[in-house]
C-alpha cells in the first residue's frame, strides 16, 4: 500500500474497532524507509562546494549510523536532485522531491539565491528543509519560515567572527564582495559587527568577475591616503581570484588583506599572505574532537586527502538529522521533528552546535586564524589563534516569528 492508503486504512480500522489490523498498519508505517532529499548545486558555478557537501553528508550518515544507514530500525534513503545553481530549477526540484520522491525532509542547497527560492516550497509542503551550506542571513531572517533549519553558518556568524580579528580603533576597512545575496548580506552583517574600526568603501562586483583591476583601483584610491591601519576585507565564492588585487602593489600603500576561510584550492592564494588573519568556519587541522578525527581519517582513507570546508558542513547536517531522528525514534512527522529540533544540541566535526529556537539557526564556534606557509601543504595553513565560542557572538535574530 502507498502511504496515503495505509493511513486511510488505519483510520478506517480504528473507526471499526479492528485493533489488530490497525496495529499491523502502524507497524507497516513504522518500518517504512526514511527518505531524505539532497537538493544541491551538483552542477553550476558552485559545483566544487556542492560535491564536498554531498560527500560529507554521506560520510556523516554512515558514521552516525555505524554503517547501518538506519535509524530506529528504519533505513535511510538519500535522493539526489540537482539545482544547477539556478533559483527556478532549485524551487522546482525541491517541489518534485517532496511530491514525486515523497521524501520526509530535504537538505540543501549551496547557493543563497537558490535557497531563498526554495524556502516557500518547504512551507507549502509543510516539510523540513535543512539548509546547508547557503549562508545569507535572510534565510533564517526575514525570509524564514518554521520549516527551515540551518546547520551552516550564516553571514552574521562569518562577519562577527571576522570582526574579532580586525575591529580595532584606528583601522580603516574597505570591503570587496560579489554582487549577490551572499555578498551583500555578508557585508551588511560585517558592517553591523564593526564597532571600533571604520568602513571607508564598499565594492561589489559581478559573480563571474575575473579582472579585478577596476574595482581594486577604486578601493586603493579610497584607502591610500587614509591614516592608520588600512585593510581590505574580501568575501568571495566560486570562480575568480580576488586576491590577485595584491598584484597592484598594495604594500606600497600600506594596505593589507583579510578574509575568512575557504576551500583548500582557493586557499592556495593564501600562501602569498603569511600572517594574514581572519576567521573560519572550519579547517580540518583545527578542531580537536573524536568526530573530526573520524571525518579526517575516513576522508584520507577514501580520497587520500583531508576533508574540506564544505565536507564538514555535509557531515554536520547528517549529525543533525540522525540526532533528531534518534530522539523521535524514527518518527518523521514534521511537527514532531520541529518540536524536537528546536533547541536541540548535536555534535559535529567542528564541535557542538545548537539550533536556536527563535530562528532555527545553528549556534556554533568559529575559529580565529593566522596564516602560516608550510612547504608540506599547497595552501596557506590557518593556524588557530583562538576558538570564538557561540556565546561570544551576539548573532542577531532577524526574523519575525509568527
């Protein structure tokens, strides 16, 4: 029987007082597979990030279930759907996952723009969408609804943690970001977090920019004659290398660069900036806990390389889902899951996270780093300066919960 037929039969049986039949129907429902959709940017400009997330998700599910891929006796089935990095396609794919694939909940996507398009679909279908790793504040802010949870960090968490490193009196900052929801939300949150330093200029460039000369020159013109420490804060994702602005002889003007963490290939550019500071969501060598040790060991075993930025995110999403399903004993009823996940704490490779009740954003540590050049690695190595605990970051609640 299909799920709806089972439910109808159980209701009819109960009405007729046929207890044994109703019990057998309940057992059939309890034994049904738990279906999870991973709706992510499998192809498109953020493909590299998305593939890491999927790898981490599958590793995390395997780890959390000790290889059984089952929770409370119910098998976990992961259905993949590709958003292609396009909001309209992401919206359609999530709707199809809920309706056609009959998934119980969904995870994804990578792009903030795609995620924003998907939020209403979760609300219409009354099914959970666990956002990982899209970061725009508006996802758990003004565009949020009660079906949305997020294990990924948001723009405010990125911004506040990066402000810790650079927010000092006498520092003058220019920002460089993509002209996207990701970029603009990130800079908005960064500006709000800066209390002592001064923002002198904001530069937004198209996401596909490869020649940063014009934008960099505008930044240099605004900073070069400023007194005090002069810094460019960069937020960038996907193709293009904004760090090439260093070729314009920033040192001659006493201008430094600061930025957050990124995937390892992108951090190859960090080798040119020893001593550069910032804050990151994750680097495999920083967290010291058994789950991170397991992730690193598994990733090296399977791929002969360390896990990356978004691999941790996918693993964390898996830990959140399996923790919730364990607490509900396999009950996938949306209301039951929401009640369970609000305020729920769960362990991840980067440490313990907790879903904030007000907006379902995962409160989590961030890591203040300083770049070291190590010949053993092809990227600039972020060495831990200190862990920034969740309680140290006053992450704004931006939604209006109803």
